[in-house]
C-alpha cells in the first residue's frame, strides 16, 4: 500500500514505527495491521534502504520533495528555459523629457519598467509582435498576488476518460464525467519560439540545390540549439546549424517521408556535437521564369500559408518533441519544434517562412480528430464521432456579413486558427 501510494516501482525502502529507525515493519502477506499493533492515526516513518543517491526513485520519499504544491512533477527543463526563468524580463524605459516631472531617481507612470507581456509595447515594436514569448506568458500567469501558486498548464484531451464504471463503454454509453469538453478554437496568444536563424547561408543553399537540379520538392530536419532572442522580452530563438535529409520520395507537388533506419544514429551524433532536432523544413517551389530564376508567389493571404496536411504533419512532429515544463501536471506543455517553408515571396525570390501550430492543433492531431480536405488545402475538417471513436465538438468564432461574431462548427475549418507565425 505504501509503494502504491508513493508510486514506487520497487521496494527499496523500509517502514519504521519510530523516527530513530527502530521498530521496523517487515513486509508480510499474512500479518494484519491489528497484529502489528498499528491503529488509525499512528505515524509511520519511511526511509530509503538503498545507499543515498543510488536510486532517484526511492530517494523522493517525502511528498514535498517530489511534487510541487500544484501536483506537477519535478522535471528538468531545457537549459534555455532554466536561464530565462532567472531573468528579470522587465522592459526598462528612460525618463521621458516631456512628461516626467520628477528628479532623475524617481519613477512615474511614464517611465516605470513595463512587464514582458505588455501588449501595448509589443504592438508598437517594429515589426509588431502578435504573439508574446512563452516565458512572458508564464510571467503573466504567475504575476498576480498568489504568485501563480494555483497555475497549472493543462494539456487538452479529446479522448474519453477511461475507467468510468457507471455505464457500458462507448458507443453504448457516455457520461459527463468521462466525456471530453467541446473545443472552441482561439488564436494562441503566445509562442514557444520567437525567431528562427540559420547559422550561415550555405546550409539553406545546399538544401535548395536538390530542387534546383531536379525540380522535385524536398524535406529535411533542422538540427541546432535554442538560444535567447533579445529583440523580444524573454524570447527564444532556434539557431539552425545543419539540415539532415531523411529517406523520402519527392515529386513536383508531393512529398512522402519513408522509414529511416539511421534516425537514432543521427540524433546521437548531433547530441555529441551539442545539437538537437529543433524543427523541419520543406520546399514548395514552382519555377516561374527560368531565365531570370524567379519562383511563383503562391502562399499568401488569398490562398494559404500552411495547408491542412502540413498543419497535421507539424502537429505530429510537435507531439513527438514536447516542451518540458514544470507548471504542467504532465511535465510537458506545447513544443519548441518549428516548421520552415521555402517558398516564393512577393518579389518572386525564394523566401523562408517560419511557423508552429497551436497547442489546440497538437491535441486534435494527437487524438486523431483532424483531417485535411481533399480539394481545399486551406481547410481542415474535424472528424465526426463514430462507433470506434468519440470526437468532441470543435467550434471556431467568425464574423458574419453584418459584423456580428458567430460560432461555427469546424466542418470545415480555416487552418489559420491553428497557425502561429
């Protein structure tokens, strides 16, 4: 019962009736608590029996060590996260010559430091920042009077909770306790990565050579590291040092990723070089004028930035590379995995565009609730419930022709609700 309560997988501990490790209670199948003279309200003392530091699992004997107050597990976050948690993050301003009426040491509403999540400040940056950084978002959650004591970043689930015994399982029965909530898609206010940078232009040039030679589209995984992005308060930048091209079949308008027997070896070599998988890149290039070397400008506000199929693929990759987070009861929240598209820009030259998909999209992809539309790349489709799978209702808010906000069922759904640039 003790092992079960603390979630131990092995019995590397002893239980005593006294604090000074006397009166050991030995594990036995046939002795009852009455026989051992343990009654309700007695205090028992638990000690790891293995030498100190040998097993991290048995060392976490006290609840206060192993769990945060909110019940979130103790996890080791990425180096960049550990660094940003320690930063002040405030935006310091100089004394305003016209509005400040105080001495050089005073502060007033016109020159007091701003919080990193200040939307007015972010909107007035050049160019404006639509999504605050993830760490600024955490400061916003934990900045109140309670210092975020009750903040828990919950991961969305679209699946029926298992273990509900009051009725037969789906499709015969469902109740409010096990039924997942309906999802209303909102544009995400924060992003896990704020900027993507290639260490040098040869990395990208070498990747584009395949398309230049064959005319077929190509895909690769980005390997690099996460560093601080100083242009945005508490921002994170993905620095790309190499592109690895896995086995694939590319045509002029399609890509298929094949099983990669070398994937583990590549990750191991990258780790020894201090690199990790930070994202994926693919081309969507159609030549317009071969003499000038121009490409077609096909992805814009009138067509789409990412197709539904690409959003689903990005969601799949992001679920494979979760972001370790101490504020989540599951120990992970969102992802720092980025998506880069090499496509034609407004000047008909090759441009690189960086995206991620929202946590809502990740949940829909993980629980297999999202499908692409066959004839419209800019539209996704929320599955309908069947006898094999229950799918919660998915909605999004839109403006009708009279300027009123209306709620629409996400069949079909515009994928821009899922994209963060």
